[in-house]
C-alpha cells in the first residue's frame, strides 16, 4: 500500500489548491518553483510574493461590490491597509497601487506618510485613519498633517483627553473618529478592551465635547476592532450590532457622522483545510448595518475596513532546511531546522499561532509524525501541531532522494512576524535573520526575484553589542 506524503494530503484535503500545487514531487507556491528559489538562494529564507497583495485587495473590494448590490446599500466602501501588519515600503507601495487608504498606529507611521507623499505614492485626499493610545509625538504629527492640507486624516479618539490636544494644535476644520471599546470574548482575562471609549460614555462625550463645535471638528466615524477577528459567531454579531446601534442613535443628533469602521480581523488560510466564506460574512455585515439603519430611519454609513493580515499575510513564506534528525525516545522524532521559530515566527511561540506548513520536496516519500526544533537553546523553540490536527506529519528523510535535505515551507507568514521579531538586531542565541527574497512583476508583467536583505551578519550584531565601533 502506498503511504506517501502526497497520499496523506490527498486523503485529508482537496488538493491541489489555489496557490499550492505539486510538480515532480516539488511544491509550487503561487506558480513559483520553490526548489528553484532554494537552489538559487539557499535556506533559511523569507519570500515575499507581492502579486498576492493586489489579488487580496481586489477580492475584498469585489465582495463589497457584490454585497452592496445585493442589499442595494447606499454608502461607500473604503479599503484601508493597516500598516502595522507590515510596514515595509515594498508592501505599502504595492498596496497603494490599488486605490486604498491607510491606517496608522504610532507617531513614526506619520513619517512613513510624509515619505510616501514626497515620493508621490499618495496625495492629500487619501484617508489616513490614526488609531492607538497616542503620545504627544503622535498627536503633534497628526496635527501637522491636518494643518498641511491632508483633509481626510481622521484621528480616532482612544480616550477623552485626546481631543484637547487637537483642539490646541489643529488650525483647520478636521474630522474625528471614536473607537468604541469592545467587550472582550468570554475566554479573555478582561471584560472590556482597554482600547477605545466605553460605549455607554460616547453619547454624553459627544454632547459635552463635540456638539456645537462643528465648524472646527466633526465626528465622522465610529470604529470597532475585535481582537478575535471577523467570525460568524454570536460574539461578533453582538459587538457589531452594538456599534451599529450607537451609530443610529448618534446619527439622529450628529448629522455629520457618516462612517462605520469595522477594523481588520479577516482570517487567512493557516491550513489546507481552511474553510471561510468571506462573501457570506461581508454580505451579512452589510445586511445587518442596512437593517439597523432602516429600522432607525437613518442613512446608511460608509463602511471602512483596515485589513492587515488579509492584505499581506498570504504573500509570504518562510523556508527552512531540515539539518538533522534526533530520536530522543521511542515516540519523539525531532527534525532540526536551520533557524529558530522563536526568532523568525514569534507568534508560534508567543500566542501559539499555527501557519500552513508543507514540505517543499520529497512528497513521494513515506511520512511520519515529527516535532520540529529550532536551533536556539530554548526548550520552547519547537513546533509540534498544525491548525487542523494536534500533530505534525512530514516526509521521512530518506526514500527516493536520500542525499537531498528536506525543505520545509511555512506559508502565509507575511503579517506581524517581522514586526514582532524585529528585522535584524540582536536575536536569541544570535541566530541571524534569514535572507529575504522578493518576487514581483516587472513592467512587462514578468515575475522577477531579487534579494531585499542578505542573511544578517555577525558584524551587524557585534556592532549593536558594542564589540565593534
Ligand atoms: C485598530 C486595528 N485595525 C486593524 C488591525 C488589523 O487586524 P488584522 O491584521 O487582523 O486584519 C488591527 C490589528 O491589531 C488593529 O488593532
């Protein structure tokens, strides 16, 4: 009986799938021959496949078009990219080619906005949604943007005091948003999110602090973001309805209010078994908002989203070699990789995140249950379960091509991992940041690959550590 890795995958999932197919026992990612990339650049490596960003943006926009059509929805839809998921210029500039807006989280984001404007990647009409608990360095940069004519910069108030800072420093009429503090899901250690204003305080805050100053600033947007993401469960629908009902109440006394921002939180594929109906969710969200507005007899708001993971997550892969097998007892077989999970995919270690794991080669070998180990000294530098199953199965190392290493790909790793790990810098046990390869379309539409960053050098770390001046 044949018991190859290919058999395992085909028995468990529909395969091949969009973005993943096998040719001659080797994996192709979005049509890219990963073996060829590995032969050219070696492992460990990070791979950014930029055309995925365009297809994700277009996919979401089209689904909103469909949902608006279905419900005869009267507002507009604005796609914002949340920069914190990946601030890299090649990501943000690629996203900006597809008629999108931006969401920021910290003062230094505004420096990115300035730079994008200088490079003519954006103009002053772009919506910049400024979230976060803001220090003066952030609010003063926001005020400067507004004073310089970026008329669609919307500071989203995270607390009541924030407004005073703009009142003092913004010299032109400006728009405001308010983040509505969500109730946390029942399994979280806290009841209410620390982010935003308490829902029950917002009407009073509006009447006391905003109403009557419409020629100076206008409340335009209510914002909600749920850490757990956009999911078809009672928690999501009840939090969404809370903000929609608040919009309906406020709209009656605040005619300028015209937008609801539902934040980010679209899930992405972390397993070949991923089954999420994006169109259903968008259609339901739009339908729910419309229904509440009709009932309250108020106009439908424009809808903003701030998709981070959805925009950039599926554009990236981390590729490692298995550099050795260790059998420490009768049950556990370790495959040691040429890097570290803690340092390159910190969410696997910090919050137990699972990514889509597939071997790049040896698909015709038999498979076995293994645990993956990183090469730091840390006992927690391991990866032992997948999204769909509490185990990891991978091809055996010998078989058809005994002299060739097994290569492993962790896919859809493009959001937050570099931001949390830090890019370069000191790393646990001084395991270097892997090289980073970009694949993009050139002007003629042909795919080209190039090195964005080489593997981090010992010198770069020694300099930070003070050994080299
Ligand atoms: C305010 C806000 N908007 C959008 C996002 C993006 O979320 P995601 O990457 O899940 O789309 C985040 C993520 O933390 C956020 O805090």
